[in-house]
C-alpha cells in the first residue's frame, strides 16, 4: 500500500474494546424481513458507500459513479452513491453518520476503529450474508485471512485483498550501492548491515548512513522477531512461543538490540536527532543527508520507494515475510447497522472482490478518459493528461476490494499481483493470526504503560541513550505502570481465543 492507515500503537487504545457483548451479534436478521419485502417490489436499491481519501474529491467522481451504476444495476439491481471523505475528517464524520442514523450501507473500517464499532453494535455481523450473497468473496480469499477479522467467532468486516504480510529489511540509495560495489545479496543480518553502514561512513563522511524509516519510527519498528499482538504490551516471540505472552522489554533479545543500536549511534552510523527527527526518510535521502533506512517491505517496494523519494533505491531482505492480525485487518469493509438493505450492500461488496470492471472503475476511473490500456494489464495516462490534470487520480487501489483485479500503472511491475499473491502465500502466519486484544479490563494500566513507552521507546530504539542506564529505569516504570497486569489479561484472552479455535 502506498499510503497506510495504521494508527500508532498509542492510538490503538481506543480500538481495544473487544467486547464480551459479541454475544449480542447483529446478524442482519432483524432487518432481513423488511429488506426482503422491499426488494420484492423490484425497486433498485441505492447504496451509500463511504471511504477515506487523501487530497480533494476527484472532479469526475460523478462520471465514475455513473459508469459503476450501469454495471451494478444490471448485475444486482442496485446503484451506489460514492461518498469520499477526507482522511483527516474520517473518524469524526463516520461517527457522526453512525450516531445520527444517516443512511450508510458500506464503509471502510480501519483496524484502530474496528472493535469499537463492534462494541457499540454499529456494524453488522456478516457471516450469514457471506454465505448467501458473498460467495465470490469467500472464493477469492484464503480462509485464514478472511477469518483473521473475526471477533467473538463472528466476522464483522472483510479485509481488502492486497499485501497481507510484510518482510523487513534495509532500503539503500542505489547510486551509492553501485558506486562502492556493495553486494546487496550478501546483506542478510544486522552484522552485515553494520558493515555496510561503516563502509558508507568511511567513504561518505558528510552523510548519515542510517536514518529512521519514517517520522516517529524507531529501528525496531522495521526489524521484528515477534508478533506485537497489536501494541507490543505483551508479545509473542518468533510468532509462536507456544502462545506464551512475554514482556518484550525484559527479554534478552530486546536488550541486545538496543545495545547494538547504541553502538551504531555512538559510531556515528545513525542520525544524531533520530529520536526527535521531523524529516521524512525520503527527504533525508533526496537532500543527500542519508544513505539507508530499515523498512517493512513487499513486492514492488523498491519501485514504490524510488517513486516516493525521487531517488532510486535497492533493498536487502533481513526478515522473511510474516502475517499478523494487524497486517490483515489494516483496511477492511463493513456494513453499518444503518443500512436498510444489507443484502444489497453485500451484493455490491461481492462485486468489489470479483468484478474487474467495478474494481478498475474505483481504482483508476473510466477507460480512454482517465487511463488507456498499453498492454495486457498495464495502463497509463492518456496523451496530454497526468496525475495533476486527470479528473480521477486516487491511486488507492488497496482500498477497493480485490486489488489483484486491478490494472498495473505504467512503470510498475506487470506481474506485481502474481508476486503479491505468492508473497502472501509464502508468509509465515503468526500462531496468533486472528487474535485481537481487548484492553477494556485494564484501561487505566494501558493508558499509564502507553505513556511510559512514549517516553522511552524512541530514545532507546534509535540508540540515542545508553541502555545500560536507561533500560532498567524503563522496565521499572513499566512495572509500576502495570504492564504485568496487561500481559496477564492478554494471556488470559489469548488462551480463551486458542481454546475457541479447537
């Protein structure tokens, strides 16, 4: 995904409301009888479809909507009203629409809002609708990924089909890799990374070898050996550990990692203001201030980052692809309780996962007007048109159903979706894939621990402070804030989740 909707772990607090109230699942049955009566009249249903966007609303949105409706009316006797909402206003606007019972039939659901929406009964359980109206969705997705969105044994949202996993590694400026004949294939461990960074430090003393992977990110955020279980307050080492939750910050592996980062920092290998840096990794590379950064990766990542920074980059994989709950539930679609026709909403959602024409209208707009097909599945802007002048240039294919049905834009790998599918299939699936922690029983401790982590995480994990002095202080404050109570609660819930899967 070119832009991500994931919230920082501190923001996950609001979404960790995993309710025992799931027993009162909304199956859509309460409105089904009314829906059936309404649909028997043969009237075309109009569906309000809401989703977040970056930037302004495309000026040709109505034309794209009309083209979609020609297909959907014929296939499912329903039309859509597309309602894009600025990402900055998304949460507030959606809450207002839901609380005011405004007509809303389909909406994007991000992982940081998901369990809260279920908790308040604002979205419909989809299991029966998937069986009756969503078979195309079920056929297009690995059950492990579809079921990863379950809460209390019920599915309330459908993940979009995209990258369901992430590998991790080092992203480097290609010009310097070529200049110093660095063999990228031999960079496989942190020791290999260190040797590369030292080479750059020696040859290019005026730039910093390693910069943060983004504003507010630490080196650990892109080099993990554990499932965060949502927030890193109790983690699963090696994505298994026989489902035993441990305190990351008191593990030997964590101590060794922050000590290594400290040694790199002291040797001038890491950006001096890494803990407070407000400049993106792209700008740091572009301005010749940095050489490399640790990053989460996937097929097509090199092209994506090169395009974003304007500087060609190459990557070295350090960690194999792994899939966790957060990877999968990052972006999903659900049906609000406000919908009067949830069956038709599911019909249209099914088209978003199975109908190539619908997918590409949502992704790219209208053929010949907003794009032209160059060859097979590769498209480009029409002559005289570019991203700034196009009437429909969202570039958010990861948002709309099944991205594997999408055209590939000129300059991208034509086989990107085949490779992404293989990437997903090859990923190690965390033993806790599908588990979501509910922090409601430890809200006070969760807030207190979050504050402590905010204070210490960036300095420690960027090497900016001496871990021999600071790490014991960090662990002491975590325990005082109640991290052990959080871990015990997480273990209890994980055990119950695992038992329910037997």
